C-alpha cells in the first residue's frame, strides 16, 4: 500500500524541497463546500496510483479557500478545484481546473512533467 500524500502548506518550503529533490511542485486549491473538490479528495487523491505518482514526482502543497485566501489571490484562483504545477524556481508550468478521474489526473500530471522537461532543455 502506497503511503499517503503529505500535503504541505508552505510554498517556499515546497520550492526548496523541489530544488533539492529535482521535483516539481503540485499546488492544489480546494474548498470544503465544493462538490468537485470533495469528489477529488474522496475519489481521486486516495487512489494508490495517484498517491504513488504524486509522491514520486512532486512536492505537494494544498490550500483551502478562506484559510489560505492569500495563496488563492496570489495565483488568481477563481474556480475550484484548481491544480497548478510549478517548477522549482516557482514558474507556473501547468494549470487545470475541475474534477478528474484518477487515470485522467495522472495523464494531466504527466503532460505537466513533459512540458517542464521540455522547458528545462530549451533554456
């Protein structure tokens, strides 16, 4: 059984960890009263394949609307759930909004990783 996703709350720490581990940052923006957010938490983020994928390739941070309104404003989040992938320098690579089934979610994250790799080699 894959270990749980350990969601951080501090973007600065996540970026530092991403630099050390050569990973990307996965920033997730949720709301406690949002049906797609609840479904994402209960159906997608608990599956073994999603947990394994996130733990292997990302440093995850999660923000809740209200409590983390500063981060919502910083990233201009108006719809939830929102997923943003950042490189270790804090540059936004990828942004998707809405609920995704586990397999589709992994496909989206894989696209983000490929885009980040392409951007890194282009520099």
